[in-house]
C-alpha cells in the first residue's frame, strides 16, 4: 500500500495513525513494544523514526511504501 506524503518525511508514529493502526499518539509506544515493525527490513521501535520516500515498512504483515506527492 502506498502512503503519499506532502512533506520531506513523516515519523513512524504518524504513519501508524495515518494507516488507522492506532487511534492516538499515546498508543504508538505500546504498539511498538508489543508488535514487530520493520523499516526497510530492519526491526524498529522508535516512534520518531523518520520515514522518507522509498522507505518500505511492514506492520502486522502489511507492506507500506512511502511516496512523495
């Protein structure tokens, strides 16, 4: 699934909210502690991780790719 962004980057926490995986920023930390998230094939637990166009993120078995608009 492509995620269109209008800024140079978004954070992992913002992606989780955009994809309706969490409903608020307060849920992000707990989600990342409980679930494995991969950014470009590497495990990631930092909610502030910057995601740039071309990055591939795997969350709950779904693949997301950041695209510049």
